[in-house]
């Protein structure tokens, strides 16, 4: 059993692609334990074995971000083993299949937004002082934002939007797609993009709450885009390797203890982008 003053980093959706590359890089650079999580036990353990074969020593814990019991089991493990969490990288998510748009919308929202939010609700209270939180979003959230109506853009860019208001808007998008009214209601034609608007805005809200409630703890929380990466989701024509895609998330995860920012930002290529 690890001691509670041992530092720990956790990566969700880490059995392949960008998540796996992030876990590998953290194993090399982070001065503590790295917990790799995956929905599928066998795939997660296979990923751990692959890293062990490279001389690295991650730990494994099962996590399905769509399953609250699974998230709480992970929370309890982290509390028992480490007394909290130092680095959280929310990478788990899904792409969209070429199916009916309202089905795409519901699936993307359930995992990419609601799943990520559920993990944050359970694990953010565990983040230790000077902790780092990175939510892997996408530049497609920026593209989708620009294709929203001016009214929706104003809401999503607001510095006072609440988490409840954001959840309401994400649910409205899904309902509008079911009614075939999403374009009329000012939404873009990217279910994935809208789900990642949710992730980026959620990050801004959570960062604001941390600044208000835990200012002295110097926790930094950001959203980022890894770029267009060759994964199962993006396909073989993408311009970046998973290792290159891991660079910005790992940079944000390893911001030095005295860093004052970035915080509550959308970061791409290690640079803050205007939201």
C-alpha cells in the first residue's frame, strides 16, 4: 500500500491513443505514481504491461466515466492509497459515428460532457494543494462555438455562466436534435464539437470556483486541444502522432509549483487561445 504523502497522477481513457501517450510521458517525467485507467480491464492491463516492458511502472485502475459506481470506486481507491490526487487528466471520450444526428448528439453528450463532469464532481474535491487538472477538449469546440448563434456564443463565453446553466444548455442541444430543430435554435452541425464546448466551458467554471473557494491552494485547471492526432477517432491522415498530441496535456499537468497560470484557459500548442 502506498503512503498518503506519495504524489499521484491519474489519466482517464489511457489504454490507447493520446491517453496512452500521456500516461507514458508522465511515467517518465512525473515524480510519483501514475495511475492509468480504462473502461475495459483487459485492455487497460495490456497497456500497463506494454509500459512495463518499456521499463516504466504505472498502476492500473478500472474506470468507466459513464458509470458513477465506477468513478466512486476509483475515488475511494485514491483516498485510501494516497489521501487525494495531485494530477488529474480527463482524456476519456468518444468520437461520433455516422449515425442519425440525434443519436450522435446523445452519445457524445453522455460521455464527453456528462461523463467528464461526473469525474470532476467526484475527484476535484480530492485535488491536493498545487494540484493540476487538465481536461482534454478539442479545437472543434472553438469551431463549433463560432458556428453557434450570437446568443449562444454570448452564453458560452460568459464569465458568470453557472454549471447548472451549462448542463441545461447541453441537455437542450440534445432535445433540439431529437426534435430536428437544432439549426433553428442556433446550434452548429457538430455533436462532437458541442460536447467539447461543454468540456471547455465546464473547465472555465471549475477554474473560477477553485479561485473563489481554494485560492491559497494554487491549483491550476485548464482545458486543452491535443491537436489533430492519429488515433482510432481521427484516423491515419491526421498530422500528429499520439506522442505529439500528449505534449500540451503533459505540459499543463507538470506546470511548476510556483506557476500562477495558465488557469481556466483553453490551451493549444502550449499557448492560451482566445475563447
